[in-house]
């Protein structure tokens, strides 16, 4: 198939290259012409053609035109969707593969359908590893549009690989695409909604690992009785947990790799950003009256990490002194 890819950053560029490796033809565009040229040069078999903008891309696509946006959520994506709405025609398909807010997807789909243009939102997980590993994708849109782009999604998905099959999935009622690593979740917006919650869960898992390793690293503290101090090796613990532990995961794999490279992690400042999905997950939970204390706490911890951990801790000290006379630096 032929597809246009807009935004050739770490994921958009690799998506383009992976598609050409699977025999698809890509028309590529990035606002930086050098990035566009680099991706086209890395494409398999000369299957990528450079475009100078959205209008040029639309002109170079034939048949039922498909354009995949891999842009930052917000105004940049909004502008691109609106522009494509004026350039594309009946039956064409706009795909947003970024991390847009699902309510924006619902609105955009409703706007584009009045012009006969289909809109598909694809929550894409895989990061910089997706070129080789493939991308886990959760997507929403009409059956007609999503069926049409299935060859694209199938090429990007990781496939069943060496992951053992889940018992009882041979029964009727299950989507066979799920075990290939991609899933049609429902109408427009549902893909990004599922990906949003996925990222909220990710926040909580990461926070649990971070806190657990911090507890172990602090077990050699001078504040503890000498006979209760352990000098634990974080890199070795991460490694042994990878081997058969119930908490083994890709996030643990990444943690083990980081600790093996630099055990004290001094190459990081600890200012942890959030890209929006954690906030949106909590907002959805509030709308549904569903308690999400772990995800909420993990998001607030990220906020605190970017303030230098100063004011909040001063407030804690002030309150402890106020109600109990506790002096900073003591346990009484």
C-alpha cells in the first residue's frame, strides 16, 4: 500500500522505515528537510519519497489516500488535521498515531465525516524500539476504514513472536489481531482512550519500581542501627528479578540496563516529565467516579520532582514541628 507519514521523529521515522521493509510505499514529510532526506535514504528499496508539505504529499498519493500523522498532541496535530480536511477527499483516511486526547478524536472524526473523510486514532506503543520489535497499537474508527488500513497496521505490529499463547484464546469471540499486537477497540477516540489508560498504568508501575529500589538503596543509611544495614547491589537485584520473578517486565529490563551502565544513576537529574496521558486518565476516572489512587500519586510525584523537592518537604517539616515539636533531621 501507499501511505503518507507526517512527522519523522524517533517514532515517525522508524514507522516509515519499517513499512518500507514490509513492501509498503511511503511519502514522507518532516518540517526539517534534512530529517525527511535521512528517512528516505534509510528506506528499504527506495520505497520512500520526500514531500515538501501536506499539499505536496496529497498530490503524490494515489487511489484512496492515507495519511498518518505522528506529531505532538495539541495544536500542531489540530492544525494538520484541519489542513488535511481541506486537501483530502471522499473515502480518504486521516490517521493520528500520536498521543492525542480522545475527546479531540471524537470531535475531529465528526467534523471530517461531513466531508466523507475517515478518521482513525491509533494509540501507538513501542518507542524507539519499534523499528525492530514492532509497535503495539490500539485504534479506533469505522470498520471500513480500519479494515482498509489493516495491511499497514499488520506490518507495524510485532506479531505473536515468542510470547506463549494465552490459554482459551482459541474460543470464539476474541479478536485474533490482539495476539498479533494490534486491536480495533471501537469507534473514533477509543484507541487513544485505551492508550491513555495504558500510559496511566505505566506511571503507576514505574513509580512502584522507583520507590522500591529507593527503599533498598537506603537500607545502608547511617540513620539505621548498624546491625540492620545492608549494602545492596541495585544492578544485581534488578538482574535477578528479571529471571523468573513475578515482577519481571520490560520496564524492569530497562531499569536493569540503566543500573548496569551507571549504578548511582548520576547521569540523570530526576526531573520527571509527564506527557499528558496520566492527567487525562485521572480526569476520566473522576468523570466515571472510579478511584485511581496509585496513578494519581504517581502523577503528583512527577510534579514534585520538577520543583527541586523543596517547598513540599519544608511544609512537612513545619507541620511536624507544629504538632509534635519534631526537629528536622531527627526521628523523634
